[in-house]
């Protein structure tokens, strides 16, 4: 996971630690990673874990935290850093939100209907270097190269919709349907990643992969497009593993769905308290000595 640690220093500390930014960031990032691995539930999604943090350095105080991670800088200065309490449980959706966003047949049918109405008769192209990528809703995702006469010379189908496969998946989920009544886009599910919440469908039956000997597959994720400067639809494509692809399709046709609203994560503070200098602690008289001196003064 990637954690963006933003260093904000106290004005008195800014000059002293100007050269310490990189080691401070590295150490605190390590602490954050360790903390999340230990405290986070295993069902936490990636985007819940990707949060921004600010770091605040405090002057020595008599009220030090009872818990924290010790940290010593290269100049010998010591700190105890308090990490924010995990807010993942607090971020869990309420019962109403769960019931609203559950992948029920009724909800998914509505989403599929909206997508089919908005995209069903269209194909979308993306030029990337030598290749042209084509996404046709309810048909396929393919990549191809064409010559100057627009004749396709090389072509790979990355995944194609299959009514038969759709029926199989619906049956696996306990849904009975006639093949003629099943839209190829009806097998949808709700998900969430670093880009936000989405609905997704998988296209099978692509061109056989030379590396694995299996047919190519592509997962198409549909997001609400919030960038008003873009056209109504646009997409990107990645290949996370050999011959397995992910299309991220952004459309304003789904932005009316509450569950696709992307919520910003608040910045969490990491507070580092400076510890008193050890040498000063050794040179300073202890409480017993001070009490004895006070008693001696009273006797005189």
C-alpha cells in the first residue's frame, strides 16, 4: 500500500530538521504500515487503507503520551509519535447504506438497464501507441493495429460477452432466467478501489494467450465520472497480469447512484512529542535531592 506522508513542522523545528525530511518520512511510513497490518481487519478495502497523514512535531512537555512509537533522529533528538486511532470501523457503512448498496438482483438489473440504454449501441476507441483499443458494450473489448488504409492487420480480442457464460454465472448465484431474456451485461457486482466505488462485469472468451494457453479475460469497471471537462465517457486499460486486463470506464450515466459517490478521506494527524535531553535529565537534581535541600533550608 502507498501512504502519502505529508511533513508539517512546528516553526521552531522547521530549521533544525530541514535535512531530516527523507529519513523522517521513511520511518513514519514504516510505522504506519506496521500499525495498519497489525490493527486493520482483513476485509478492509484498499482505498480505505490509502489515506493521507500530516506529521506535527511538538516541543518537550510534561504530558507525554502513554502509548506511541519511539523515534530518534540522526542528530540524536528523540520523539514519541502518536498514531491516529484506526477509523476503519467508523467508516463502515450503516445498515441503511448496506441495504442500499447490496448487490441484489433488483439493484443490479437497474444498473444493467441504465448501462445498456446509455452504452448499448456504442463502441469506444482509445489510441495507445501502435495499438487501438475498442470497447463495445455487450460485445467485446479488443486491441488491434491497422495500416494507413485502415485495414486491420493484427487483432486480439481481450474478452467478449457470452450469453451462455452469463446464464452459468446467474445459475451459480441462484437466479433462473431464459437465455433470450438475459442481457449480456446483467452479471454485475459492486466493488471499490483506490479510484472509488464501481460496478463491474467480466468479459470472457478472448483470443488464446500464447503464454498461458488460456483465453484472455477482461474486467470492465464502471465509475461515476466527476470531471466535467471530459466527454460523457472515457476509459483506460491496464494489464495487471499476463493476458488478464482491467478496463476502467468512466461515465456520467451512473452518477445518480449514491453508492458511486466518491467520498474524500480526511487527513489524519501523527503527533510526535519531543523527549527531554538525556544529559539534561542526568545533570538535573532528582526529587529526593530537592526535598533534602528544602528541609535543610527550613532547619536553618
